[in-house]
C-alpha cells in the first residue's frame, strides 16, 4: 500500500534529523502519488522554533506549488503533530494526515486536545494514527536514550 511507502520515506527523513542531532521526526506531503514536499525536524540547526518536520514539508510544497493551499494532499509524519503543525495543516487545506507514533505530552490528534474533532475549524481533514508506530517509537527512544547517555557521561 502507498501509505506504508510514504511513511517509510518519512522514517528515512526522521533518521536524517537524528543524524543532525535533531529530534527524529520526518514528514512527506503527497498528492496523487507525487511528493509535493518533504522535511525533517531542524529547529536547532535553523535557529527556528517553527522548523518542525511538518512545517518544513508544507513550506517546500507550498513553494513548489506556488500556493499556500494544498488541497487533496496527504501528510505522512512519524510523530503525532503539535498544535502549531496541526494548525498549519488546516490552513494549507491538507486533506488527510497519517502519523506513526502518538506523542503523549504534546500530540493534539489523540493524546491531548483531539483537534480533528473540534467544530470551529473551517476545514476538516481525515486523520489516521499508528502506521509504522513501532518503528518511529524505537527511533525516538534510541535518540533520547543516546542523548541522556551523553549528558550522564560528561
């Protein structure tokens, strides 16, 4: 299924984030089987608190499409989005969101705010969680275990 293919690509991007010392989250925005944009977390390197994987993918797609609206698209991301990223998806008119692992602290789809169900947004998207969640969770756990190990070693 194409969903697995695109989430696997998002996991590769998450690995690039980890290699750069960023929290390993990757995102791919697709429409009709074509990648419109992709990205990975880079707020540290970019000195940009908004440089989450989802935002990077949306920015790349909007630039390529020369339009901030991205209707009919699906965003694949390796971690349940935060408030900022979910809001950006609403503004971009993303049709569907597929994420891997849940984010118990700040995830807004199922973990905390349940934003896909609120009535006040002027756009609704289909939201599906859990695709390749184990792979994403393992990558995140390894990343943070390695970080804690470095802190304890010094």
